[in-house]
C-alpha cells in the first residue's frame, strides 16, 4: 500500500465536511504520489454562489477534513494550493509531517449543521467572539457577529430576495431533495412545514404570486455572524478550514451553525455588509454568513455520498 492509498482510505471520514446546500462538489483524483482535490462543475451554484466563495469554502473544508482524518490515521498531509479553474483543480495533497490539528476524528464524525429554529436566548456577541477565539482560526479569517437589530434584517431581506426572485428560487429548489444522499431536507429552508410544502409544490407563475408568503421573515435565527477574509491568497483554502473549525468548536459549546449563502448572493445585502465592515474599520470581505444558536430540536447527521475518486 502507498501513502496515496492510505490517504484515500480516510475519505469516508473527510466527506463529513460541510458544503453549501449539501451539494458535495468534491472530486478526488489519484496521482502517483499525490492526491488532487477538484470539483464537479455540475455540483456548483451559479446564482447563489456568483463568486465561487461557497465552492472554495466547501473544497477548503474538505481539505481541512482530510488533514484531520489523516492525522487520526497517523498520516502526514501537506497541502499545496493549485487552483486551475479550467481543469477544475483546487489543491494537491502530498505526504508531509504528521501535525495534530485542533480537532479529532470524533469531532468530524459527529459534525452536524444547524437547521430549523434556534432557541432563545441567542448567543451574545461576546459568546460568538469567544467561540471564534477558541476555534483556532487561520490568520486570514475573522468572525464578526451582529446584534439582532442588524443581523435579523439582513437575513430577512436576503430571504425575501431568495423566494421572490425566479433564478435563485429555482436553484434552491433543485437542491431540496428529501431522503436523498445529497441536497437538503425541507426543514433546512427555515420555513414552517406547510410553507416548505407549498414551495416544493408550486411552479412557474404561481411562485410569483406567493413569493412574499414563502419569503416571510424567518424565525428562530439565532445570532447572525460573518466569516471575513482579511487577505492572503486569492483562493485561500484556509477559509474553508475556518468554517469547519468554527462549526466543530460550536458543537463543543452546544451550538450549531448553518451557512446562509443567499445573504452573500443577494446584491442588496452584500452591499450592506461591505458598508458594515467599513464602518467597523474591518479590512476584508465577507465570504460566508452563518447563523449560530442552540437548536430547539437536535438536527440529524446530514447524509453523504461517497466522494468520487478518479484515476
């Protein structure tokens, strides 16, 4: 057995990494003495991820998960950023020294994404800052939490845009896949059950007539926070590592995270967040918005399909 064989045997654990709408875009390619991490373009989002931020986060989180899974198996993994969009290549994994990450196999194996309503009270800004501090985030990642008066209206505006605009609404619907091994369950929409059923059943012009009904203000949000890239590599895999670490640390604190890709995709809320960072004198840009809280009902482990391995 080679180092490549040993690393690829850790894939069942690494696939627990998060991806937007549970699209699971990762494709692995076997090299003679390396593993290439790439993606399937059919599993990317064109409307809800116009800048590929969510794709880079998913791929970076998978790379971080490979480091955790490799360390658990006593394997050293070194990451070489190698973005090539034409070839759908993100990074190369090589043999390297064994480095113990801040999280272990059990953390990764039991990772869940928050869905449904979060209980009151929501975490305070100080609690979120403490969570980020304990998560050992990479140097180019920062978490900014907002008070309810700021964060909730952002999500409400993005929520209404999502359901009232045909293109993002169709893209979202395509990934709501009850019982499948990818995509999300209707509960992840943040809608009451009857509204979720109406959303899945409606088509065409009917959507436009019920958009405001479907996009009513989401309840039980928890605390809204932004993951900010403060600079570094144009496509830093470390931002995906930051998202995974923040989620794993949150679980240790009894909290759950759910990414909200429509908040960064909506032009209105994206512009507002840029102004909020400027007003707070924070250099960088928001690559992901999450809600953080304690779920009223513990979410199940999300489903995973085997990651394709080519070569």
